[in-house]
C-alpha cells in the first residue's frame, strides 16, 4: 500500500502542469507557447481537441522534465485618445469609501520576511504582518530565487505525501488496535511503519520548506545563506530534526 501511494504521488508530477494566476492547476500536454497564448491538450485526453489559454492568465508552466516557464506581467502601453476637451463634473462623495489604495491579492512584493507553520493538512506560509499567502503568491515571491523555489516545491510535495501516510497509517493502526483479537501482526507492522514513515517524511519536507524561506529571507535582507540540517538526539533524549541558520 505504501509503495502504491508513493507511485501515485510521483505520477501526478509526470505531466505538464499549467498554473493559472487564480491558483487553478491544469494537467496538460503543452503543444505550443506563442507570443500571446499557449496551446495544449488535456493530459487525460491526449488525442482530444487542442485548447488555448491567454498567457496573461497563466502564472507558470511546469514541464514534465522539471523545467519551468514563469510568465510575468508585461507593461501595457497607454492607449492613445483623441485630443477632445474634457468636461469635468463634480464628484459626489460616497459614504463609507476612502481614497486608500488596495493592492491586488497577488502583489506581495513587499511582504517582508516569510515563515512557515504547520496546518491541519499541509502547511501555511505567512509574512511578517501575519498575512497568510496562497500557493500562487508564495511561488511568485520565490520565482526569482531558483534554489528557494526548488526546495519549496519539493518540500510541499513531501509534506502532502507525509500527511497522507500519517492519515492512512494511523487509521489502519487504530483499526487493528481496536480489534486486537482479530488483528494481523503483518498488517499492524505495515500500519505502524506507514505512520512512522509519514511523520519522518513530513518533518523532513517541512524542514525543506523552512530552509527555502530562510534562503528567501536572507536574500531579501542581503545576508549570506548559511544553514545546516541535523538528524539525531535532541537535548530531551528524543530523536528529531534540527535546522540551524
């Protein structure tokens, strides 16, 4: 069962993935990247019709070979309008509105230092003002730092795999412990092994995400990226991972 889980997890990443700016991900076989649009076929229907997306709606394409294309917004030239005298009309104040500028959700270039926290399933990334960032916003910030982006993506996938193993292994182990009379030692061993593997894999992957954000924070602050990952005995006598930076 554990092998099947890992194989299925790796299969998800064997095709091209188009990440839209609204964070939607499309499994695809990219056919052509043009000047203004991208043509692709659905991964589940390779012999089906060809679809087209505007590049302005796409954040990034992750190819099956590991390469990526990140599409950044290009400045749009101002429209030329005829020189027609304008007639100004008094503006009626609208109650409850202010003149404060509200930045778009994806504009997080000034987010400051980033940190990662455990979540019920997966992790959450937030800035130093406490604002939680979605996956597209985090990828946008890390996109210009290849080392940080690569570590974050590996860690994010590993955290999901670890969570799945913990949930499946914990459920199976609980089921066996709840019915000890009819329990099978081989199944109980497999359940316990899956559960423990999930915990170790989760925290190893969590450390990768934390390391990627450390690289980002140090780069933004102009500090050298020095860190170390250690696995061994903790001061309390247990076993764990420590990240020093």
